[in-house]
DNA sequence: CGATACCTTGACAGGAGTCAACTGGCGTGG
DNA sequence: CCACGCCAGTTGACTCCTGTCAAGGTATCG
């Protein structure tokens, strides 16, 4: 008995993670800012931010900050991969985003962080004190617009993720995840680099490790993807994957 | 056999919906802006916004705009209740937020809206062209900060909702929902006004109508809540409800 | 090369979904 | 005014997708 697939429409997939990629910075790495209310005049204000703060290397599983810590700074991932997550009292974990090079975090926080940030692999992260950011906004009002555009993108991604978590099946979730990463994490040979564990993926998609593993296997058996060494994935049949993702 | 409850910690619940309540405006109705990076100098810039645009009455189930429409304006709910939702091609629906008086929407949009907005009950909504907002931001740079604070609150609520959708059980979801509304939708007698249907609640919590109804019944049988006429709910035992919500 | 962590696979269980019937309120129209 | 139809809500019976528990495989690393 082969894997049975639903029918569905082929549509562009969601493309953004929770991380705020500043438009105009790191061309080719960051996602494009939506051409909305704030994005129309986004300059390269981020070049200023990049020169600020100190870059630091975080080891695998080392935390940048924890839920409840005072939110005194914003962070910018230069290289590597960072996970953001929230916990329930009994230990259930929901990953709310993965951040890659060029992404920012910590902008959307109150006095204290509402989530924990950890390096998935050794990662270089720049820490920028909040006072610096506010001061810079005073100097350059355009920066506020840039940040608004970045937060817009982040919020839209969050809404897309709510649709996924609330209404998609396990298979649709994984297919959506793979296609989202197809746009963000392709290496030179067109393969997707997924350095995070099955548990991480499960906690991001609202599933268990076992279910993620089973769905990976089914996609592999159906020749839709190929699992390569080093956690890389090759998308063999993107059309089928798009159908499976049920993207709006 | 009575309803069996889990044990858990009593913690403050999530309190915000997807709507962006502008801090400083409509005291007592809007939620407080987090005292974060942008909120520290949020003035009453929103008074200016309130004077702009035209207020209009929308009937029950009438849409303000649909997913895919050009995002030419932002909207502010003056009175009533509005639902925001996304659809999958096959009709599955995820409500990403309910907006009450004082809430804004449409700030976080690209060229086109990524969700549909509909009045749940007859609602008065102010429509403010985007050009007005951008112009006003040029005049008053502080407005950008206010908007950033508002979007921060919205994003934090979205992340809390991701935790709910991805990791909470049906009972925990409903308990969380009731407590969230306890802070937002209390009437004079301390009861919660829930004008939306069971289907709306289900689509907001990632459940089905039947499951929502069953959990309501269980809470009622356990004397934790009382279902009143007119869609009102009285929270009899908030402590138990907090335990059930498993809020972090 | 052994220890450990991660992944995969199998067997089984259970929570939520599906399908269906029944109830009650409400508006409409005979 | 009351009957009817309609819709939302509730409840029951049953299904099934995903979770749980457990075992075995494989890669990594000291």
C-alpha cells in the first residue's frame, strides 16, 4: 500500500519565520519586506545597527536569554541557527520560530522576554542594547519605519503559523515546513539544510517526534523528498509538496 | 463520574487578542502597552488618529475587507466585535483574532491583506487611509513608536496563541480563552460577554464546534462557570479555571 | 569501541473529529 | 397568534489521527 495523497491547490507557500529580517540588509539572505505601509521607504538603516553592539559566539544549546529575563537588548543573528520557544509549566514546549543569519529578535518584547532563545548550532549573535536602538530612532526617524516593516513581516508569519497549528494535518504541516525552508535555507546544490532535530521540528509544528519522523518517511517513500546526510533534505517533487501543504 | 481536572500552576493568563490597541487611547478599554522599548514614550497620538477617517456601521457577518484585497487603509473598531480569519483552500478556517472597541487592524499587512475581517455583531468601524497614517508619521515621529508598541503587543499575543494552538488540550484552550476574555470583555456585573458563536470560538482555538460545546458543558457541570442567556458566561471559580488553563 | 543521543519503527491507546439526531429559540408568514 | 422553518447549540455513537510507550537501529564522539 503506497502513501495516499490528498488533492489540493498549488499555491505559494508561507515564507517567513518569526525572526525579523531587516529589509535592505544582507542582500540575498534576508526575506523581502512586504511592500506595505512601512516598507516603501525602508533604507539601509540596518547597516548602522550592524556596526553596533558586540558579536558573540554561542555554543550548541546555549541560551541567549530565557523567558522572564529583563529585555535590555535586541539581538541579531549573524550566522548559525537560533530557536525561540515558550514552555508550559509541565514542560510542553512550543517553538515559535527559528532564526537564521540576518534575522533579529527581541524587538517585540515588553519589560521581560516572553520566550527563550537558544542556539541550535554554534551561532554568532550580535547583542544591541535597547538604549542604542531608541537613541538611533531619535536620530533617524526612518529607522522606526524599517522596524515597523520588519515587525509586520514577523506578525504575518505568526498568523500563517497559527493557521498551520490550528487547522493543518501532520502531513500538511511538514510539507509547509519544508517549502518554507526551501525559500530560506537552500544551500548551493539546492538542498535544504535542517540542522535542527526532529524534536525541534515537532515542537515547531505542534506534533511529536514520532509523527514527524513517520511523515518524513512517508514523503521519502513516495519519492517526494530525499533525506541526505547531515540533516539535508532534497525536495524532489515540489509540486506534490505544494499540494500536500494545502497553502492558501 | 465528575469532571476530572489536572493539577497545574496558577499564573496570569494571556490577555491580548490579535487586535492592536493603541496605548493611551480609550482608557479602560484598550490593553496596556508593554513597558518595553517603544512603549516608554507612547503619548496620546492616537487621539489624532481617532479624528481621522470615517466611521461606518457594519452589519452582522458583513466583511470589512477580504483576504487578498489591496491594503489601502487601516481600521479601528469603535464598537462591536470583529473577527479576523484565514482560510485554507478546502474551507477550513482559522480565526486569528477578535477585535473589540479600541482595537486596530491592518497595520501589519503587505500590499494585500492576508486575512479577512468580518463584523460578528453590528459594529462601528473607522477606516483610515494609509496615506494619512504615513503622513502623520512624518509629522509626528512619536507616532511610529506608538505603533511599534501596539504591534509588539499584538505579536506577543500571537506567540501566546501559537503556544495554545500547538500544545494545549481542548480543555486548556477553552479555559485560557475564558480567562483572556475575563480581562477584556467583562460587563457591569462581572460576566463575560461572548457574542461570537461556538463555531467562531472553535475556529479560534483550533477545535470543532462539538468539542467546544462539550467542554463548555463539562465546565458548567463542574460548577466552574455558568452559562447565562445572551451568550454571557459567569466565571464562578477563577482559580480552578487558571489551573485548567495551564498558563505559563 | 563503547556510550550516548537521535532517529525510526511498531503496537496500542486515547483525545478530538465526524456523523447524526435532537432540542430550543427566533423570526417569518399564513 | 401560532405553525413552521431555520439556525445554533447540545449530546450520543463511533472513527481515526496523532500521541504514548517501547524497542531497535544508526551515527557521533570521546
